[in-house]
C-alpha cells in the first residue's frame, strides 16, 4: 500500500495487530487491511471480526492499543476501524468458507522481506568494551545500509578477485556485522560463502589448523576477512602452525571500493547452492552440508512462524554465528522477517555475563536466543518447527517403528539439506543420509537420516518428580557393548551414590536399556562445543584414557 508517500506492507500491519492479544477480542484472528483515498491523501482502514463473547468496551480498549502500535510502525494514522460480527467479515472480504485460525496465521505471518526493499530495521551489535558494559550500542546497521555495503563487497570480488559464479569464498570474520555484510556480498556476486571461525590470537597453534583445513576442504578460491585477522593469518606465529604460502588470496574488507557491480547476481534455479555449512559433529568429524536457496528460505520461514518474529519485535541473539541455527538467526532471519536483532558475541558473554542481562533490560527485549555457556544463562526449548515431520525408523529394515520402540530419528522438511559437500575424516558416509526412503508405508517421501547427530538415548532431569537436585547434566556413549552414562554432580560428593540408582532406573523405564557403567563427575567435565552440542566421542576418549577424574564410578557388568 502507498500511504502518505511511503510504501507499507499490509501483512506487516496485520501481524502487528495480531501481536496485541488478538485471541481475546478477534474472532479466529481474522483481520484485513486496505487503504482508501480521503480528499487528496491515502488512509489505512483495518477491518476485524469481533468475538461473540467479548464486550465492545474491551474490544475498543484493545483497538486503541493496536492503533498506537500501527502508528509506531507506519507513522500514519488510521481513518477507520470497522468491527463485524463473526463470519460476516470473512464472507465479505475473502469470499470462501471459514478456515481455521492456523491457516489465517500462516497467511498473515509469511511475508519475508527482500534485503533491497527492507524499510530499515536495525541490526545492532553489542561488544564487550567500556561502552558496552554501560549498555551503549557499539555499531548498528539498517537493511538499506546492509544492501549498499553488500553491493560494494560484490564489486570488490568482481574487480579485485576476478571471481566467477559458483566460486567458493571463505569468510573468516569475528562475530559481528562485517560477517553479515560479507555473506550477502558473496550472494550478490554469485559466490558460495563459507563462514569460518577466525583463529584465536592467544592459541593460534591449535585453532589455525582448523581454519586452514576448512578452507582447503571447502575448496575456497579466496579468503575474505578484516585487516586485523589478515595480518594474523600472515604472521610469524601462523607460519609456525601452518604453511602460509599455500593460502588462497586473502582480501580484507575494511576499505571497500565505491564502485558497485553492474548487475546483481540472481540464481537461475532456486535449488542451486546458496552456502556451505561446515561444522564439527558430536563424533568429531568435520563435514560440509549443502544449503540451497529454497532450503534457506524455508528454514527462515519456519523460524519466523514458530517464534512469531513480527517486524515490530526486538530479539537479542547470543549464538555461535558460523553454522547451523546460530548462523541462520544471526545472518538471515532479521533480514527475512524484518525484526530488529541485537547481536551479542558468545565469547563476550562468557567474559562478561552482565552484558547480556544489561542489553535485555535496556532494550526491554522479551525474546532471546542464547547458547550454552559456562554460566548456563539459557538454551533452546525442544520444539519442532512448522512443516517438519519426524518418524522413528528401524535402521536395519528401514521401516517405521511403533510407539515405545527404539530406533533412528528421520526428518522430512522443506529446509532439509541437499547433501554433503564433502566429509573429512570418514568418506564412507554416503548421500543416502539425505535421501532415505521407508521400505513400506510412505515409500515416496525422501527423509533425512541424521544418525550422525541424533543420539539414540538421552538422560534428562525430570524436575522434582524424578531427578535428583544435584544432577546438572548427563551424556551417554557405548563401550564394549555397554551403555556408559556420565552425570555431572552439582552438590556434595556424598550425594554421588544417590545418583546411581536414579540414572539406572530412569534409563530402564524410559528406554528399556540396562546401564553398564555410571560415571559421576564434576560440573563442566562433559565437553560442549560452541553450539551447545555434547561432544560424546571426546567424552568417550577421555573415559578410556582415564582423564575424567571421576567422583564415583559404578560398574553393573
């Protein structure tokens, strides 16, 4: 809609109205928005169906709050607000039989914004410095500014790098806005970006080989980074850890050219490769997963629906931005949904926990995404995204399993990856992980068989009803056909004996498995990577090497 000389999205206005307690006053969430001409100006009209059990006084109080919210986004008033009795508005405006509220919500919320047309919600980054401790913003970027800087990145890749469509580019940036700009710049140039965590300056001998390995395995023809990281990659310390002469061309993006690319790249097919997601699995294997443009858009859409990311919302994000869900939330979702993101690097949170608390308090943020950390400030809830189907399958017969049976988790969704780009360390893994079919039943659907990340057994606390108060976390692995459970103890050592019967009983009741060994250890002994995933193979290696320093070990041979 063109109102007051400004372009407005009707779906965004509907989503704003739905965000203000709609279910108490609006019948099945049915709201329509359009514009009319009054004298020489355009005005907004909002039409809603009033619930039969709501009074006019309560409805008009809700209406006043919605008007304030809409005015805060559009900066333009509403000419009329029309209330209709139930089903009348539906017949007048939609002209088809009544539909359920879920369908209405889907139609209203799925309105992803293109980066070049976004109206300019801020991407805010908070860093751990003296100003950040006081709650000030270190840097910010609107979507329009992001678009312009990404154009300059694309121009630099074409002019200096002489890259072609489909070339792979490694993005070695610290968590921040520069990483987001470089990612979209690669997409604008038609290149395939690979986000890589930069080496730690204080531990370059250990962290730099991993960076070099990802650059080589991903077949990157160019490395983009900041000037500071570029000097680190060419330093004497780096030459002692890796062969620096074998690096591909390294370009720093601190000083961008003013020249823009003549044309922005547009993929000819939505199923072509958009980016590569490299990560180290819980088994210690480095693998690159291919994500197409279709899968990326479907992933952002599912997150927007599940988390109700309206353009009027502000979200604080403190996640690892290099792979998986953390990357999607850090770099993609804010642009897709139009909401404002407050970015907090996880490493800064571990050094200064009050940074996250002060940011949430200052900006009055209600929605946060926080990774695992030594301070356990928060973690994700176990919810299934919209459009995701899950079954339990027999790994041998490839058939579906009934309830209370143990099997592999198979997933089917629009944002499933199209396969591995490469697997480093285990070439036996084949592409059938991403194209599995059931042997009977629904044999046409392609399923993702993620046994490389789906644990077949888990031990979780069940609150006061079944979990000991001293149990903090747990992990499981197998050893010589025995199930080993490692439990962290948050309490005195004399409570360790009480955990053993609890763990064995819970696993037997919920999974019908007999525990062979119970290992009680101190807090933070179970290794966890930056994405909050338990590194079970590293834990198993520590157990076999007698490096866990356990409080108590119980054998049930």
